[in-house]
């Protein structure tokens, strides 16, 4: 009786991973929103191109890059869902996720931190382009946030390296 109860509990816990499926489907919807926002921003940039200064073109380009980085972050999380749910793409489709490289938890967290660092860096570049209209406090907060992400990324990579050397 106890073994059967253990098997039911273990099966329930393993099956509970499917509760994440709606969240990953929601991320697909978020990715669609990011794509629409990208093309809306691109259309705005192209339509009003003749009236823009060089600084505005740089700023608009940085906004597009920012949206691409956010989209990449969402895509990484969606593909992480494939491994979280324990589903297999099958041998004929396995090469579709090779672009992600290492997809274990350690690799995933480093990809997420690297994406956040890139997004924060692009945001800081946007602030730099508009430095005349940005308060000093906002610039310092942006720098602090970027440095926090960088330090966190370095520490995570260092911890993974230390943990890997003891295997």
C-alpha cells in the first residue's frame, strides 16, 4: 500500500510539470507582441525617416535592437520549456534547437543573465544618446543596474565553474 502511495505521489509530482505548459504558450503570445512592437517601431522609423536627426536614427535603431534582444530572451525561455516539459522533438527535428547550445539549467541561467546584460547595456546607450534630457540620478541608476547584472553574471559563471571542477 505504501509503495502504491509513493508511486501515485511521484507520478503526480512528475505530471505537475505540465502545469507550466500554459505559461510557455503565454510566452509565445508575448513573443508575438514583441514582433508586432518591432514592426510598428520599424514602420514608424521608415515613414518619418526624412525628418529625423542622426541621434534619433541611432535611438530608433537601439530601440529595435532592444526589442530583438527581448524577443531572443523570450525565445530562449520557450525552448527551455521543451526540456522542462520533458518532451522530445524527435531525431529528425533535434537539430532545430542546436542554436541554443547547452540547454541545462546552468546554461539557461547564463543565457538569461547575458540577455539581461545586453538589454540593460542597450538601454544605457539609449540614455547616453539622450543624455541632455536625462537626469543624473537616472543615469546613475542605469549604470548601477547594468553593473549589478554584470557582477551577477560573473558570479554565476564563477559558481558554475567551481561546481563543475568538483564533478
